[in-house]
C-alpha cells in the first residue's frame, strides 16, 4: 500500500505529539504538507518527523496541491471552526482538535458547512476512548450497578500553570476553560449516560492567577524568583520538579493582567432522562492532589474511577463488597490517544466512521458554551438539547 499522505493545519506541540505515534500500528504515512506561520522553524526543529513536508502559505493551496488522504487541524482554539469549514469541500477525513467551536455562531458555521460532508471526522476526545472509561462503560451497560441515577465528576488539574503562562490565558483564543478543559469531561458523561443535556447552571471564578503584573512580563526577567510560589526556581527548589531550574525564555508571568481566564469552575446539569450530574474543575491543585474522574451512582452500586490513580472501584450496595480494578502502563492521555489515532488511520484507509464524531464535538461544545454563559449571567439555561440539528 502507498503511504498515507497527511496535511496539517496548525502544527503545534499537541499535533506533533499525535503524529509521532502514528506508526505504532505499522502503517506507512508521511506528512505531506503543513500550513502554519511558524512552519519553516517547526520543520527545522523536527527534521525526521517532517522531512517530506512542504510548507504552504495557506490552507487552500495545500488542499489543492498536496493530494491528501486526510487533514489534521491543530490551530489555536479560536480557529478550529474556520479551518474545519474551509476543508469540507474536499471531503476527505478530518482530525479536529477540541473544542470544535468557542461560540454559538461558530456552532452554526459548523452545522452549515458539514451538512453535506460525508467523510469521517475524528474529534480529539481521548478520555472517552481510554481503557478506564471503556471499562466503566461496559460495567454500566451490563446493569451491574443498575441504571445511573446521579453523577459527581471532578478534575483537579496538577499542570494548571500552563494555562496561565502561555497563549491559553487569552479568552479570545480559548473561549474560557469550560471549553478548553471541561469539553472532555462533559463529553464522557454524555457518552456514559447516552442522554443529551437539558438544563444547566454554572459558576466560575479567578481566585489565584491574574493580577497587576505587566502583560508581557516573563519569568526569566522577573526579580521575584525566590519569593514567587510559581517561579521556575521554586518549581525546582520547593516542589522538587526536574533535575535543575528550567528557565523557559517564553514563559509568561501567571500573575499578569493579561490573564483573562478562570481558575475554578463548577456546573450542574440535568439530562433528558432526569439524571443530574455535577462537575468541578480546579487549576491550582498540585502534586498528589491531582484527580480526574467521577462517581456514578446506581441503586445496585456505585462506580468510582480516577485516571490519575489508574483505578476503578465498584461498591456493591447489596453485599458489603468492594471490587477494585487496577490499570497498568503510562500511556498518552491515559491510553485514549492511541485509540483516536487508530480511528483516523482507519478513516483514511477504509473510510470507517469515528467513535468521536463531529456531532459529539458539537454537543460537548454547546454544553460548555451554556455553562460559560450561565456563569457569566448567573442564570439557568433550559432546553439546551433543542439546539437545531444536534
């Protein structure tokens, strides 16, 4: 079989991490084209990975010239929708990073552009496809704990610093951290329940990050290296991370007035069948305070799972027993990346449908958008499942 030819629009660190793993299934592929304003530098810094890539000045030029089997979109979040819509007329498989949109208008653009699109779309939802979540799904579907009647989900992010020291801190580029982060968690809840969200309320706040520092202040130029809890010096000296102080020359001050996003968020959702779920995310938890997972309550039992613990617990409500399932290995995105890579390869080779579709991406983005608006306006939103065509 000839090599699969892949084009990339927005070749950031996330997409590069994904394509490095493409050959795990033994498939021959090559990155044929790249559209990225930093394309030449990225190619120079990744000579083996991108040795056959041609750097194109715009998306249309690449799509017309490169004869691709598939295209991957990994731009900043605010451009995901625009770039996805631009490539629909070529009707080839698309890998699209989450969130699929960061505004209601962008959702409408996607629905219009993809109305007649027939090729598979793979959305980057690795949590849904991870071995832990797939095992939980199997237990739920077996009826072992009865039907799910209540969900409490949590995400205490130990690497939150990255959201405030890089471009993610710009609200216009991310749309806020419900869209940037909760999009994964609200997707897997929807997947486990098989029910669309109906009513939502939410709150968020910025309690730690942001402040009065200059918008362009970088850690390396700051005179508070010793006193600042979040400095590269104290990451090494007090938090015992790394073998030496890592002075990233591009790392921005997290206590800057340029920080526009929240660091705490909570939402409560009622689904079509009446089940209620709560979800909370926190971006200043550190070390072993890290958690990501949920408790699912049925009448017969409760399931608790946590990706950081690599563990599922099943509490029996009838007999006084607890079943523990431990997972081993240290896989990218808890093993979910390898699954959607497989889906994208199969989409290109056999036109096979994805397990994380554009419709899934839209439902998740809509849930996050309503959560964001609820937090902003301090109101409940009802009947959000009636959004047109979703």
